[in-house]
C-alpha cells in the first residue's frame, strides 16, 4: 500500500472524527434549546403504620404522586431516573434523607407517572436513628436525572416542604388502611401489589 493511500485514509478518518465531534456538540447544544415543562404533584395520603422497633422508629407512609416528565424527553434523551426522597429533621440529625421509591423511565410514553398510593419500595426505608418519628413533620423531594445519549446529565427536583406530619402516637401497621393527616380517623387506600411498581399510563 502506498503512502498516498495511508494519508488519504488518515484524512478520511480525521474527517469522520470531526463530523462525529461536531454532531455530538450540536446534540449537546440542542439540549439547551430544548424546553421542558415537567409537572409534579405530590400529597400525603396518610400513615399506614408507625412502629417502635428494636433501636428505632419505623414509619409506613402513603403518598399520592403524579408526575408528567414527558416534556423532559428530547431526541437526545436516553432515559430518566426518577426518585422520591423522604426527609425530616431531628435533634440528632439536621437532615435525614431516605429514598422511598425510584424508577427508570425509558421513553416518553412511560414518563407520565400516576401513583395514587405510593409506598416505600423497601421495607426499612423510613426509619429513624432513634425514637423521634411520632409527630414528626416531613418533606418530600421528587428528583429526576435526565440521562442524555451524548452530553451532560442533569438533575431537576421539586421539594414539597412540610407535606405531612406523622401521627402523635404509634400505629399498628395495616396494609390498605391509613390514618388520615392531622386526625386519628382511618380510611381505606388501594393495597394492590402494582402500587409497588410504577403504574404508567399514556395520555
Ligand atoms: C392524587 O393527586 C392527583 C393530582 O394532584 C389528583 O387528581 C387525584 O385525585 C389524587 N388521587 C387521590 C386518590 O387522592
């Protein structure tokens, strides 16, 4: 093979490399142009249980989450990782933060989340490092990482400060039955297993 061919091959590879780089930069730039309008609503449905266990308090909280993240999807979006944090303050810890629920949204069609009875995905998610959960006020933060095909990942979030308060007294857990916020009244909530999984629907 003559050196001419090698240099032509080199030039071609350099050209292809430049085109790919330019495309990657253009892709990243369109992300800045892409406007999203995510809508997130979250409310506290009630407490399904509040237990004193060996060494700590444990809460079973039910939330109602509606999140429309469809507009976060652009042609450069690979997937979205969405999670719900439960947060509270105690005298011992200025900030207690636990992941209650999370999901990977793979496309726009699955980015409209409607979970009227969202519970902690993991049984021990909502625990304190002591016995400080009775009457405790809490915040909920819904956050999502938008993962691009090319470019930089970004995170957006909505915090619902003081969204709820746990009961003043311990409460024996009963699946499908909650103590309503700010009262000792009880009410039924859906206990279906699908509540543990994201229940998607498309509009
Ligand atoms: C959950 O919240 C949505 C949106 O805020 C509301 O339309 C719906 O009625 C609520 N569902 C329940 C079961 O409270």
